[in-house]
């Protein structure tokens, strides 16, 4: 049985890369449901897809199985063991109508260890049948946490920009797997760099609606937005501090792109470094004391970090022609960035203790890498056959790349929201 | 001829300056940034063209701009990942500098980048190209407060460009207030 401690998990996964990485085999069987004609039937697929996407599980093919168990007592251990399955997730559904058009569903499900012939947990979850995907994500999160020791992210949201044509852009939020998309902003002008506040309530983004880039903060619940920064020149690259009270931003007020920190209410701005080179794409270390950023001060774009108390700067990346778009894992131990080599832009991760670099994707036009809130997955954009930009996830062990389907249009500038409390 | 030689040497200096390693000069800690004009508290905006001290083009100037073959070219192209102005664009910049000085015109330089790399870094790169043109104009006597710079990054770029066609997007364009 695999038991990994929470915060160090991503590092362990990185270190076992190179063929030795293992995935947990699990059978996720259809839940018993007397009413066959509804989407709720798909719950087990949602769960299996979640676990698969993480790269830490390999849901086994159950298409050849004629009869599924619906109760922990019905599991035929030797049969499932023969299918190489270490765990089985099974269950049954009960539906109750509460008024008109308000079908409630109850899932009574069990996670069973086939090797040990032992039930790990049996849990009942209830909710509106319409939200069957959310219930399924919840189940996947519980299983994930039980078997990996780390919090799951299957109930989180992502945000992305969709460009329908050069005069039509929308900022969307959706479930982490691309379902239930909802536009929170429509504009005739480009929108870039959306960033979720760590408290989950707001999104900061850059809009070109004033014929130049300016930064807005939008309340997701109310849709109300405020102009955070409209200083002379370009205003861009918002990055929330871990406590959601401040943002690092980039202005060209003094000529070239420079980093400033401003309170979320737009007051109390101060410059972090003063150079003539490009300083951009700031991102906070989880300790709130350092910013990582990209800069061309050394002749090519590389990633540096600055201690905000001392203004001391240290170069962080050395491999590759250019390195861009830094962000950190929640434990601060891994640097995620865009690496350019041989005209290919790929998502890469650097262990900040050993400085070992691993390329997670193959390029050639990957962009916008960002960690899932537990640091186990990365959301990024890529170009389909070198043309249309799309989004997908890659597991931090590099084993699983999965597209996210959010329909047609150019999908860009994706970002991941925090775990909801 | 003399003027163009002077410009060439200034451009060479600018280009050389661009490739050197910059020293990070720390500023006073916690010091407020004195000359930074914040947007107003009531939410009113800092207007792009309103920042420029130069004048809106008069009808005479507009007519001259429209009629002049020399001023028709407004775009300065750059090499991949670069922001040094190439010699072949000295004449173009010189023609516009003369026009700006003659009419005390307000100017906005728009910087652009090709699609490769991140949107934010390309915004910074486009800005650096706009700044290179601004500095070249200043070197020819244009008042720095008459020039505003803005970057569109890769937002106007051809997302499917390949090879040399991407060069069309590595560009700074000269725009005039009031046209």
C-alpha cells in the first residue's frame, strides 16, 4: 500500500521519475442504479477520469467484467486480484424526488483493498442529481487523500481566456476538468494573465479595453470589478500575495517593465527593484517574503528571485536558452516554468534543493504552466498540431498528459483556482 | 548625411547598451515611489494620449502626413528576441523625427512581439522595442515628454506564423495623437 506524506509528496514523485514511478491500479465500477437513462450513471467514469488525470492511479479496464459488485460484501477478491487491481471502488445510488425537478441522489460507496481483502471505508454522500459530477469529484477527492495522503483537487476550478475571433474574447471559469464553463467577462479586446486570489473570491486580470493593458480585480460571486492599476504605460502581470491582501504587478511607468507591490485596494504602491532591464512575471514564494520573476538582465530571459526585505537578487535557472513564466509549488520546493530550447517551449520543473530540471511536456508551443493547489498536477496551454491553442493537464510525475475539452475557439492564459474551504 | 551618421552611432550605443548585464540598483526600502501618479481614488482614468505633452496634429500636419511618401512607413522591424534598431530603419526614424519636431506632434509608439513565448514576457519585449524607438527619436531632438509608449505584446500577432512570416510581428509602430 502506498502511503505518502503530504507536502513532500511532489518531491518524492519527482525523484522516482525515470521508469520507476508506479501508479496505483484501481477498479472503479458503475454504481447500482435502477433508472438507467440518466447522466448520474456516468459518476464512476468521472471518478476514474479524476484519478487517472493525477498520474498516480491507473484505473483498470473493466469492460470485460459481466457483473459488478454493489456492496463491499459482494467483492470476489480472487477475480479482481486476477485483473491486477489493488483497490476497488463500488457503490449504489438511491434517488429521492424533492419537489418538482429537484431530484436528490444518495451514493453509498465503499473503497475496498483487494490485496488485503479489507474494506477501507464506506461513506454515504447526498446531493442534487444535477450536481452528480461534483459528488463524483468529492468521492475522488476522498479516495485520493486516503491513498496518497495529500488533499485532492478534483472539486477545484480553473479559469481561462477564449478567443473566438480578433474582436471577441471571454474570461471563463469552469470545473477543473473543463465542465460547467461560465463566462465571467466578455470583451472586444484581449484579456490576459488571469490570477485567482488565494481566498478564492476574486480574479485579477489584464484587459486591453483602454487601448493599453490595465489591471482589474473582479469579484467572482457578484461580477463587480474594480480597476487596480491604470498607471501611465502598461499595467500587467498581477500576482496575489499568499494572504490575498497585496499583489505584485508590472508597470512600464519608468520605461521598461518593472515590478511593484500594491495593496489589493489600489493603495500603497512601491517598487521592488529598479533596473533598466525587463523584470516581469512576478510570482510569490509561499512564505510571502520572496518574489520569483523573469528578467533579461543576463542577456537572455531567465528566472531570478528577489528577497523583498533586502532587495537581494539571485539567479535561479541556468539550463536552456530562455526560461519564463515562473510559479512555485505550494510547499515552495519546486519551481515550475516555461523552458525554451531548440525553438521549443516546454513546461519544466526544477527541484529547488537539487536544482535538477525535468521537462514535463514536449512542446513546441506550450505556455501558461501553473500548479494544481496540491502541487501534483500542472495546467498548461499547448498548440494542437502547431495551430489552435488548447489546454490540458500533465501530472507532476510526467506520466499522464490529459487534454481538457472546453469547446472550439483559441484557449489561452489558463490558471488554477484554490481549494475551496 | 551627417545627421544619419550621428543617428547610426547613437543607435549602435543603444544596441550595445541592450546586451550588457544590468546591475540591480536597490532603492530605499519601504520608501514610497515619489513620482508615481496613482489613478485617482474616484476611479477616473489616466488617459493614454493625455499623458503626451505634444499637440494633436493640425489639419495641415494631417494633410502633410497623408501626402508624404517618406512618412508612409510607420513600422520598425526587429530580429527574433531582439530590440536593437537595425540600420535600415534609421531613415524612417529620421523622417518621422523631423515631422514631429516641425509640428510639435504628440506621438505614441506601439510595441509588438511574435506569438512565441509567454503573453506577459512578450508584452515586456514589445515595450522594450517601443522604448528603443522612443530613445532613437529623442536622440534626434524629439522632446521625451511628447512620446508615450505602449505594448500590445503578442495580442495582435499572427498566431500561426512560421519562420520569416513571424518577423512581421516583431515590430514597433509610430502613431500620432489626433490622427
